[in-house]
C-alpha cells in the first residue's frame, strides 16, 4: 500500500540501531534499540499467566526477524496487519514489531465486536491476519488476506537469550536474520495503529492514529504519570485498546521500564501479583476499586513496599470511593483521563495529584475549557473540553477514523472537543464534570448529573447513584435520580430528597428518586445513562 503522500517508502537496511541512526521517523524502533542497548538482559514484558518473560534484547531480535518476515511479503507503510489476540507476550511482540517496522497494526477486541467482525475486516482490507488459538472468529471471511496462527513464542531451549523456540507464526521466524535492523518504512504521517472502540455506539468505530501523534502521546503519558526505567507496571486491561496500549505497553518502551502482563483482573490475585512481582504501578478503574472496597482483602500498603500508586481511568472515580479506598488500604490512587480519539489527555503521579482531579493535561494537548461560543474560559469556569493545536504548529493535527470503504476520514483538523465538560483550576489541574450528552438542561440552566451523583453517594446508605434528565412540558427537562442502596440499608426516596434540599438549589433538586438493585454499566465499567433514560421512558414516558 502507498503512503499517505502517495509514494511507496523504500525498504533498505539501516546503518545500525544507535539513537536516530537509520531509524528515521520511527521512535518505536528507536525506543526498542535504546532499551536493548542500555539493559539487554532486563525483562521488558513478563506474562504472569504464561509464566514467561522476554528481555529487551530478545524483543529487539524478534522485532528484527518480524521486520524481515514482513519485508519478504512486500509489506509497506500503511499496509495493515490485523491481530486477533488476548493479553499475552505474543500479542505484545507483534504489536511492537509491526510498528517498529513501520507498518500498521490493527487490534480488535473480538469478544465485544464479534457481531461486527466481518464488516471490520472488510473495511480494513489487511495484508495478513494473526489469530491466537482459542479466539472465536465466527468463521469470518478473510477476504483474501493471509490468515496465520499466532502460535506460541518460546525462548530457544538450551540457548540463553535465544529466541528460536515456538509454534505457528513464531516458528516461521526461525533462521531469519536478526543481527541488523531494517530501516523503518514509515513517515511521521503514516498510520501506526488502528483500534476499535468498545461499542458505546451500536457499531464500533475504527480510530486511526499516525506515528507522530501516537509517539507524542506516549511520551506525554510517560511524563505525567512519572514512568521511568525503575518502574514495573502491572496491567490486565485489554491491550486491544488505546488506554492499556499507551500507558502500560508503549510508555514502558519509551521509558525503559517493565510491563507485568495479566490476561484479566482477578480480585483474589491482584495484590499478590503486586507483591510477588514488585509492581511499582498498577492499573485500575472505578469498577476495580469498588470491588476491592466492597470485598476487602487482607493487605495494606505497608506490605506492598514497591507500589507507588494505582491508577483509575475509563470512568469518573467518585471522591468518596477514592477516599474510602485510600483509608482502607493505605495505597495511593491517581486518576487519569483520555479518549479513544485523542489518546491520553491528563494524568498524575503520587507526588503531583489532587483529590477529584484527573491530573494535569499533557502539554502538547493544549487543553482549554471553552464556552458555547468557543471562547476560552478562565480557571475555575466549567465548559466544553477542547484540545489540539496550540497555534504555530508546522503540521496540523488530524483526528481520523476509518470509513466503511477502508479509507481514513478526518473528523476534525487542528482542534477537537472531547464531548466532556470540565474546568482547570488556577494551578492547571483538570476536573471533569461529565459528558456533554448527559448534560441536563432545565429551564435554560445547565446541570451536571455528576454533581448530583456525588452528593447522593455521600449520603448514608447509598451505594451508587445516577442522575438523568427526562422530558418535562414546562422546564424542557427535569432531574430524576436512580439510587442503589448499600447492603442492609433501607432508603426512602422522600428522605433522600429532603437531605438534598440542604445541598442543592431548587433547580438541581431531583423531582423523583427511583430505587434499583444495580445501575446499568458497560463491560468496561462505564455508567450507561442512556439505558436509564430508556428505562424511564418505557416506564414513565406515557405520562404516568
């Protein structure tokens, strides 16, 4: 496939792996080369479930062989390699190596996108598809693409530091040259990765990310989370999505750190993983944190001396839960924030955080809060979160997705709004108030449902809560809240509303509170307010 500029990038051996030497516009290849030169025998990825590790030197040699394999098949810049796999060393090896070569890696979470898999693959038009054993592909049509069993990578038996063992795709790499790197085939504007959203819409969207934007995001993410060569990052989230790919996959590559990889979260094994593998950072989200609060483990921070902090992202973490977790375990929590379309936007570390904030924005994102007219707001004022070019950039940022015809479609040039409301404080910390689509507009007054959620969750006996806007003939919309009681608690909607009267102005006060056993959430733990609006419409929309 041709580059975005219309020219086929030449394939030629590099002059070596020194930083910048022969690696052109490919920072991923450079990071791998630098890490392998600095600490060749250091573990880059350890797979907990597979009980095996790959060192920086082994990964570099494997990447060179994969590059030779792709070159022999005339793979060029923007040619697409699909990876259908769960969390394993083999997944990371292919993910790193395809981009280090300069082609496009396409990751798809099969479980959540199974119904759309055929359409996704037709849009992608890949050169080859690597499939992990056990992944149910539903008998899709590969459309002429070469389909290959991902197989199992194993170090060469009997050879320390060897890489010749394995099956499937990895068996096919045996004997390929690995003593010299190929010059990467990409330019900065070529596509590094395409990944698919988790399906918050009926059809998943393919997000297109070029090498320039991806590498800027990786470097910025590593900086705001304070990731360095001494870190060992535990993550169990799907590496088919941007969040884990950048924070825990590529940031260690850029910073010389180690990834501790698990296939899925396990409440019973989580703290043991941290202790036994000396994790310094552990990925988390509000669902994980609430699971650990509601079913406490016999552990505390003093018995996890290497752990710096646990992250929380993907959905807002209620301040009450944040405080409760830290009080219960003596472990620091830091929040981060990002979107699939823009990458990581903000983050923090243990010495640079504020309760309720998602941290400081990554500088290159040039984040502002704007009003309805697009005017930049001063600190403390809430508006739409916008980011992108700051002015004066030589190359305008492009926010793109994959069209059904397989071509990248530009969604926005220069700057883009994230769809969230928030504000920056005087010190530059970002606070996210909620989604624009969830905003309640009552009589012309904008009401953030998250504000009401937080106040309800702070009341005695309330385990979870969600406010929504429902149609009202006079006010346009009225506030209704759904509440889940803590185990054993008896709640009265009238009493809850009475308590809120001391905390909220009349315009924001819920007209009614409805009790439920649980709130609808996505597989990634995000609250589904639309499902609540649909439920209200079904039950009460007829005027009851």
